[in-house]
């Protein structure tokens, strides 16, 4: 045999043997880009960052994570919503198969950055999702997900009713809202009307986050409010730091506090009536799962929550000298001792 041909012959044989191919290119896993307005934290932590972790937990339950079937790219704004557009641009440059985000600010940033990559939002305000999808029942673009009402919805008005029921002498209620959130600003008239029917006057107080709370507290005092309410706005009630500060300040001044954020009562408010945000995030995982399987955003109608949790803080009620009526206790989902 011609020994000069031997290396070529061996190479040809090697190509025919099982498992002896040339070095393989790494297989690209389906990728989910996660744009979080918060910071990394556990799903049970009750702060803004936990929503992204709950979505990942939902994918794990569907079998998309444990078997390394999905890759993730995370970008966290750490509560600074002004960073979201730049972070969205970073994620889109990586060409993920689907983007996941939450809050109105996150949804807006993602939708302005790409019109082709599917975007799952869960949750965000209904006004924002209506604008981004065109039609909630059949989204026309690349956005779908889970809505949590218009920002000024039945939950917020119900909180006023419950506040009046527990503290019937209340007449002036300070409502803390974020002036940068259009849903809450547009809903002022309807909230004023709901308050008037209960014999209440709303004192509108503006704050964008924890840094604005000292001025907000001064305005509440100047407005002679005898109770406080706060809607489920991401930069305010969505922040554990804000919830704890507002609860402690209100309790120190013996002011009943109510919110449509489900976590507020656990942080010291008298009551909260809110949606189960972790459950919504896990439901959003189902949408991500479907899109990774080939579904289009237009195939997945935007959903509204159907289950709400009423929580009362008995310790706070006792400190305020409030007796919780037995009829109300029978309607409560959670009593915090």
C-alpha cells in the first residue's frame, strides 16, 4: 500500500464511524429575554423583582427549565424605570425567541424596541395593553399577556368602601399616585366620584418612589387627611420599601391605610384587596411556553385576573382601635395577626 495515502484513508474511515464527525457546533437553545423593572429576588419575596422569578418558576413547572430546554437572558432595572429602554435594546440585539416583561413601563419599553420579536407582558395595566395590542381579544401586533385593570378600577373603589366600613368617621382620604402613570391620572375623576358617593373627599398626593415619600407625608398632613389609600402602581405599591415606609408612617399617625396591592396588608396596612401577582406571572409563563412552541401573540388573547385576595391586618386594626366586624371577617381571605 502507498503509505502516503494512508492518512487520507484513515480520515475517510473516521468520518463514516458513529460519533466521529468533525467538531460539532453548539446547539442554540430557545432563548427567553427577561426585561425586569426590579432586581433579582425570590418569587416569594413580595417585591418588584419577584415577578420575573415567578415566571421562570412557571416555566419550570411546564418542564421548560429543569431539562435545560430554554436559555435565559436577564436584564434588571433595579427599580430605575428610566433604564428600561436601554436594557430592552440590549436584549433585542441578542435576538431572543420571546421577550418577557411586566409593568406598563416594561411593556412600553419592549414594544418600542421591537415589532417582530413576540412580547409577553404579565402583568401590566389594561390601558397600556389595549394601546399596544390594538384589541385585547385578538392582539394585532407582537404583544400579548396579562392585564390588571385600568389602574383606577373596581378594586381601588372597593378599597375605599372597605376603608369607610372599618373607619366610618373617615372623611378625607389621601390617595398617593405616581404622576408619571397615565392610568392613575386619567382615573382621578372616577375615583373622586366613587369617594363622593361614600361621603369622602380625596386628597391627591403625588410621588414617584421612595425618595418622594417625605414630601408626600408632609402633603398628607397639610391636607388634613384622616386615612390613606394607594393603588397597585409598580413604582409605589410594587416596592416593598415604599409599602413598609408608608405603613409605618400611617400607623405612627393612627391613619388607616388601604391598598389594591395584595402585599400591603402583610407590610402593615390595615387592609389590601389585590390580585395574586405571582399567579399572574406563572400564567404568563404559559404564554411564553406556547410561543416557544410556535404560537403567535395574536393566537393568545390578553387575559384579565378573575381572583382577588382580601387581607386584613388584625395587629394594625388593634393599634388603631378598630374592631373588625364579624360580617367582614367572614369575607376575608387572609387575616394577618
